[in-house]
C-alpha cells in the first residue's frame, strides 16, 4: 500500500467509529429518558445503571481474525455487529425483559437478533440478554441505520461476567478445566440468587407486568 492509502484507511476507520459513537449516543439517550421517567414518577426503577463502549481496535482485529475475514471496511461493516455496545444493569430478572420491551417498541429501532442467554445460559454459565438492533441516526444530509449490541442483565449477572472476563484475560495463568467448573458453580449461585430475588420482588408486589 502507498502512504496515501494509509491515510484513506485511517479516515474510513474514524468515520465508522464516529457512526457507531453517534448510535451509542442515541441509544443511551433513550435509556436515560426511561430511567429519568421512573425517577420522576417515584416508582421503583427497572434501570440501575447504563454504560457504553466502542469496541477497541485490538478487539476488532482479533474478532476479524477469529472469523477468518479480510480487514476491509465492507467485511467489518457486514460482520462485526458489536462495534457499538451498550450495557444496562437491572435489579431483577423480569426488569431485564421489561427494559428490552421498552426499547423494542420504540420507533426507528429495528431488532435484528435476540440472544437470550438468560433462558439459555452459555455452557460456562454466562447469562445476559443481548439485543442486536439497528437504530436510525440522522446526520447533516443523510440518515443511516447503525448496528448496536445492547446487553441487558441483572447486577448478579454483571458481577459474574465482569469477574470472569478479568480472570479469562489474565495472561499469567492458563484457564484450566477446574477454573471453568468453579466459575460455573459461581454462575449457578448467582442464577439461584436472581431467582429468589425475583420471587421476593413478586411478594412485595413490585412486579410490573405492563412495563
Ligand atoms: P468485548 O470485550 O465485550 O467486546 P457475533 O457477535 O454474533 O459474531 P459473539 O461475539 O459470540 O458472536 O456474540 P455474543 O454471543 O452476543 O457475545 C458478544 C459479547 O457478549 C462479548 O463480546 C462479551 O461482551 C459478551 N460475552 C459473551 N460470552 C461471554 C462470556 O462467556 N463471558 C463474558 N464475560 N462475556 C461474554 P466480546 O467481543 O467477546 O468482548
């Protein structure tokens, strides 16, 4: 490649990142509106926390490599759907589904795929509800549908996923089968706690089926 090609690639990469940053702003803003609405109405809040991230360059390259894809703009846009990531933490399991419904019914949000790792946890015990959506973003002279991965989970699920992620990426020590089993056991404890908390929530009449 010529030096000018490098400049072109860099510009295209920054453009793609900007598109996704704009989409994150849209989604986070809608979630903040919902969160604020529940604060205002003095009801309990199904949203405890909202965070977001743009996938790092390293993580993108690693994923493209894993999928055996060429590092082109087209391949990137077609195959990596979690460049923009938004995470929502909820107190109770049913809140996770309630928040998902609130998002899905919004106009100009299209659901591309739902991965329910709560009803069907991953083998290692990972639980979370993933919504792969496209949100319409207006720019100066055009509007575009941009993909965003929204992960919605309880605090217990988030505690486990955060800790597991840290351990998995520790370079000093290989992840053994025994580690996997111990972590799976912890995931089961979290799932049990979530279940019992949900039951208590029901007993206090805090379930809101029409949310
Ligand atoms: P990071 O650092 O969060 O960016 P696809 O996107 O459909 O090609 P993929 O990547 O398997 O396939 O999608 P999936 O299953 O929806 O998972 C994507 C993201 O979910 C991961 O992103 C993690 O954030 C989270 N995740 C999935 N499985 C696990 C797990 O076992 N443990 C933890 N801690 N998180 C998990 P990345 O790209 O792996 O990482």
